[in-house]
C-alpha cells in the first residue's frame, strides 16, 4: 500500500512539473528570415541620404552609410500582437564591420532597436521607446561579411510591451566619414502562449493570383497559429481537435492544407491557370493539450488564376519604322540624341511594376514557351535550367540557389536613380518600370550582381552556371566590382544602356551612388565615362543585333509605345555616341574635340589630328575589342591644332579604338589594322 501511495505521489509530481514546464515553454509568435532581394513583411524607410538604404541582396538585411553623406534609415516590422503571450523575448542575429559612429545605445554601434504602439507611417513623427541592446551586439564585429550562429543575440526582455499593433524598428544612423556595415537576420519573437483555446478567427483575407500560383495573406486572430486549406470545391473538412497537420505549399489536387504556422501569408504554387480555388483559414494555439481549433465562422474566400493567355501586338512594317524616326534626318551627336529622346519619349506609356510580370510573356518568351533569361541562357546549347512563367516567378521565398526563381532585373540598377518602382501615372513613365530596362532573370544571379554596373573581370569571385561573372574590373579606367554577362548578350545590354542614356538624362544619376559613378559621368553629354563608353561600344560591335532583340523591341513597342532606336538602327550608336561627339559642361553647352585619324585601315602607323580645346595634358590610348590597352601615351597639350603619329606595326590585325582624353573632353574613333 505504501508503495502504491508513493507511486501515485510520484505520478502527481510528474504531472505537475510537466504541466508547469508546458505552461512556461516559449513558443515562437513571430519570425522573419530575410530573403534575397526581399524585405519580407518589414518596411524600409529612408530619412536621410537615399543612396544608403537597407538592402536584401544576400539573404539578410544590410546597410552601410560610408562615403556619401550623414544618413538615417529605418527597418520596421509589421504590426505584431503582443497580447497573445507573456514573458516575450526578442532575438536576432547580427554582424557589423568598421569603426562606425561614436554614439549609440551600445558603445559604438550606430544601431538602435526601438518599439512603438502608435506607428504613424512616418518614423520621424512616431513615438518610439528604445530597447537596451545586449553587449554582444557591439562586439559582433567581424572582418568577413557572413553571418554566423555565434552572432546570435537572444534574451532581450520585451515582456512589458503590450498592444495588438506593436511595431519594432532598427534605426541606423551614420556619418559620411564614420559608418558601420550592419547585417541583420533571423529575427524571432517568442513568448509563453497561454494554453487556452483562442476565440477569434483570422480576418482580412487577401489573395493575389497569377497563372499557376497565388499569394494568400490574412490578419491573425487571438491565437498564435493559423491553418490554411485550399480546395477546388467550396466544401471543407473541419480540422479535428488534437490533430497536428502537415502543410505543403505545392498544390496537387482536391482539398489540401497549404499552411500551418505562426505567419500571416503563404505562396502556393502548382495551380492550374483559369481555375477557381476556395480558401479556409482556421485559428489555433499549438500549446493546448489537445490542440483545439476555432471552427466556428472560419475566414473564407476564393480566387481565380489567370488564363495565361496574353495577347501580344504585331510588328510594325519597315515603312512605319522609317516614319517613326523621320525627324532624325542627318543629325549627329547631341542634337541627334535630343531628337531621339523626343521620339522615344512621345507616346511612351508607363508600366506598373506588377504589369511587367505579364509583359514578359510577350517580350521575353522563348520558342518553347519558357522564360528567356539572359543570366542562364546558353545560345546554341542547353541551358542549365528553364523557368516557367508564373510558376517560377519570385514570390518572396527560395531563390537562394540558381534555377529556383526568376525576378525582375534592372539592367541599370534602380538605386542609381532613386530606387522607385512605383508608377504615379501612365503618362509619367519612370526608369524603374521601363520594360526596356527591366528583364526577367535568375533571382540568385540577380542578387549576386546587386547594384554593380556591367563590365569585364578576369578574376571572378562568382561565376553563374551559364558563365556570367562577378568580380573586380579588369578594364583600365573602370574601377570596382562589375558583373560580366556572357558574350552572346553583351551587345543586348550595351544597346539597353544606350537607350537609357537617350530616354533619360543619365548624367543626373552619376553622383547618386558609388556604383553609378563607376559607369556614369556628369561631365559628358552621353552620361558615360569615356572608358565605360568605349567598352559599351566594343560590346555593341562584337555582338550585333539578334532576332531576339528585334522581336523584343517590337513586343515592347506594342506594350509601352516606344522603341529602342539602336536595335532598329545599330549604326546610329556611332552617330550619337562616338563620331567626333564631345562633352557637355555645367551650362549644358556642347564642346567637341574635332579628331581625325588616317589612314584607316592602318598598317604600320596611324596619324591623328585634333583641335585641342585647352592647354591641359592629353592622353591617348588604343584598345582592342576586349578592352585591353595596347598603346597608351601622354603628350603635352597645346591649345589649337595638334598632329602626331602612332606606330601600329606591332598590333595584330583587327579592330581597335583610338581614344583621346583631355580633361573633361574626349573623343573616340574606330579603326582597322591590317
């Protein structure tokens, strides 16, 4: 009998401590792992210096304000219900580099973590409360740029915070001369969720369908978790109390659970185009024993995927194209550029960023119906992978390796001109949604390229599966990291840059970011540095216009009403950008360096004559089609006429470029050595 009482007492103790343990176990009530090129459900707000903003190109949030001007930027969470749990903690992972500013919540951090219960939409007018960062944040300095598990910070007590619409914000600030590089990731809010059955269902169901996928979002009820079911029939099986369900976001058939967890959105793939789907959302708390679902009045809705039928326009006739450019006549240089700018600006209808997804089905479709991605395509060969429109479209997840997702690549990065992809009006087109500038490309490769210009490198730190490279520039006169596409598409991207220089005054972008400054100049009327212009011209000549470009030009014309003149008339590149075309100065007047070279073709020597604009020293160089400098020399400048001769007998036969540079003035000539 004594043993029986002891056994019963032991069992009661075990039940008691198990219950206490279960009651005090923390449950994750919110989590965010930033993906490549996406901020998830967090919001970035720039307060000062728009060139230094939170970016997400490597799978984490990153910012560095060095080198431009004093700045302040916010990374702000969505509204979080802090009333569903107790004993909450805030954990995140970080790394920082460089000395940074000299003030901050922790020594030398220039990063603060704050929260608010009355977010106004503007962090500058919102009342914030500063949280004390753990000492490990200030000491998470590392010379590498890779986050590691050792940089995780947990145990920030936020249990005193209450409210159903609490937002957390990382406030970054720095100076032009002293700013840290910060990386933030793996944010988790955990707390003890009471083991009671929630009573309020989720609300505000929003569905965003495409052809074969859909994004579903909702606002959670008073439980920490939601269960989402999709069906092709408006009939559902009620979840059974005590049952834990497994979700699969790739839809197959019939009734299927597509989500169960703490989040508030899910992207579902594998859908059939032109089909109606029904959705049910149930609320629950996972800590109850058994798990109990709120089954009364579940959140319900439906959506229909698009038919995937896109009507593409027809190509114009040769006569129509001639009429389109009639105003050009015999113009050259800046007058010709201005005339073309007027032509391609007139009737240009702006596209929204969302519309581009559908536009690609006309502008960037392969003959087999797949996405034409120049970052993965292998002309006359077999690509390592192919993307399907809609199904493989970027939905905020995946894309951490090549071949998972395609997204929208700004060939001239949007950070160079303010970063906007929000179209105010169709009558006010912007470069951030210009279909000539934005192509579908592999999400991973796009993320590796980041905001760097195109260029050439012989020491790549990354090489894509089709041969695109990322690394330090190997071209004299072009400094920094660049992204090099494969040879078969270099002409495509060069002609895109010539279009951008014509459609928009890109010289205004030259000083926006350090990356833009590698390629762009506000001294030349073309908007390009002379070395960068020479590279683009080489690419243009080495990779002539293809049928792909012609078809895309016609497709874009049908969609947004303007054309790329350098695809229609490749010879115009020389007339606008090369042939005796000089520079601009601050008062917008144009000055040239009249330059002539002869004989052309050259054999043993090449003579040149130029009219010097100032007495500054003159540099001339001869480069081959690969951008390698074969001959380079400095001569004393004399204002007026100058003649000189260059020995070319040692040059192999081929095409070369003769470049003259005198201060801000420049001119480029093409010649043949034979």
